[in-house]
């Protein structure tokens, strides 16, 4: 049994793709997951499962679509992977309120990373580390250009979390 964090994309945003957290927990449990806990209303779930990460993500996405009627992308990470995201922060001096991480379905290719290197929207910055893209957005995410442009260049399913949520999910997923 492995402890995982499931990060769902695009639920409960602007009144669309409504997923009640109680229903999400029940859906996870229907797949044999245990120790299921959610954090805030934006699709953050900590759970324990015997399935591998890839299979868990696919099964969870399918079950959410069938049981709740919403089809979000689901990114799965282990506690160790989230801890590595925290320790690998390329912007350690940045205000944590202006840090965000995009969790990608898979790591980008070298060509995709090069395409991101050409994006310039000062004072915004990004850095790719494996299957995550870190964003330093000093003026906030609301009007930021870099995350949207990075998504268009990468063309990889992803979901973005603020630094506080990443820290909380890492703490919640600890054994």
C-alpha cells in the first residue's frame, strides 16, 4: 500500500465541474483506497492504495467520470515526490505567496523545455524540474501570462497548485 496525493484539474472553478468532496472521498473508497482525506474544494486528495500511480490515476479519472459526472485530469504524486518538489524549489528567495507549481502528467521533452526557455514575461519566471513547472509570479497568478503560455507550448495535461497547498499536501501525505 502506497500513500498518494491525487491532484484533480479544473474542478469547482467558477461554479463549473462541481465535485462535492464527500462524493470524491466515496469515489476513492470505491476503488479500494483507504485513509482518504481531501483538502479545500479544489480537488486535492490524500489516499492510500495498492495500485501503482499510473493505474490509480486512470482508474480514479474513470470512476469520477462514471460516479460524479465530471472528467478531470488526475495527477498522482507520492509523498516523496511532493517532498522533492518542496526541496527542489528553484526560487527559494521568492515570496511563497507568489510561488505556484504545475504538476504535469509526464515530464516534457527537451524540445518542449527549450520552447519554454524562449518565453519572457518579466518579472514572471518559470523553471522546469522533471514533471513539474515552478512559477514565480510576483504580480499574482490572476493576470499572469507565463502559466497560460507555458501550457500552450507544452501541450501536456497539468494542474497548478499554490505553494501553500503543495506544502499542506506534503504534510498530509506523510506517513
